[in-house]
């Protein structure tokens, strides 16, 4: 079968790329002036990289592509278009476009997407909202949204999520609550939450976890509980807990914990 030689004559670029370039609105301007390149910088390409390069070079053109039929072109254009033009895309049919919109809107406007059907849009919104607006998303049906809320809520509002049904949300709360407020999580149903509590709780609260049925919780509690509560752990069924209790007591004899 005949093959084309490497040095065979090439068709003119405009002919080879027609009609994509031939009927492009920029054919007589940007293309003619070398400001775009169908192989690398092209708004009509089906390549996100080429489209992004185009708008990076020509951001003034982005607003005119916000109603394009190709979702990726709209999404990329939304990164570069003026903010007033982008607000019209809050109801765009594609979730990727709405995610871009949510990332650009100011908090006061982003709250309009707080009930978006796409969880990634709502997660983006939760990252954007002002602290006083966050509580409105504390009951979101997706736990990952609530995790973001728990990461950003002020300490005074965190207890409102302490009874969340999802372990990851409560773990976030346990990491952020002040030590004196961790008592409400001492009896959490999940051992991973109790371990975090045992590592951070006030000593008298950590002592209550020395008898926990999870040995990793007991091990964490040994490091926080008062010394006079550790004797029972010298007979713990788990070797690592016994060793930790013994080492902490021995250290206290050589270097009193309360010495200046």
C-alpha cells in the first residue's frame, strides 16, 4: 500500500484545517495575526489545554463564549470572564461549569449555590462562605460538605455538629473543639473519635477513657490521664498499654511532671 513520504508536499494550513479555522470568527484577526494556533492555542479545539491557552492569552474574549454548547469551553471561559458575566451561569446545565462559578463568586452570591444538586459545587460553596453563613449548610445531606463546614465553623458553633451521624464529621469536631469542651464526645459510639478525644481531653476527662473497650483509646488516654489514675493500666491486657503506663510512671519518678 502506498505511503506518504515525509518530504511529500503538504496542503496549505488553511485548507488542512478547514472548516474549523475557515469559519472561525477569529480567522481574519487573531489567526491571521498569529495570535492563535489550531495546534496549540485554539478556542474551538476539543482540548481543554488549547482552550485554556486561548483564554489565557485573550481573556477579553471569554465572556462571548459563556453560552457555547460545549460544557468544557463554558467552564474554561468562566475562569477568565468578568465576574458580572459569570453570575449568569449559576443555573448552568453542567456541574463542572457551576463548580467554576462557585469558586469565583463572592460569599454573598455563592450562597445561591448552597443547595446545588452536585456535591462538589456545594463543597466549593462551603469553602467560600463567610463563617456566619456556614451554619446554613450544617445539615447538608452529604457528609463531605458537613466535614468542610466542621473544619471552618467557629469554636462556639462546633458543638452543634457533635452529634452528627457521620464519623468523619465528629472526628473533625473532636480535633477542633477546645479541650474543655471534649467531654460531650467521651462516650462517642466510634472508637476513632474517642481516640482523638483521649489525645486532647483534659486529664480528668482522659481518665474516664482508661477503661475503654478499644485498646488504642486506652493507650491514648494513658498519655493524658493523671498519674494517680494509671495504676489500673499496669495490668492492662494489651502489652503496649501496660508499657506506656509503666514508662510514664517511671518518668514521673525521675522528673516530676509539675516541676518548674
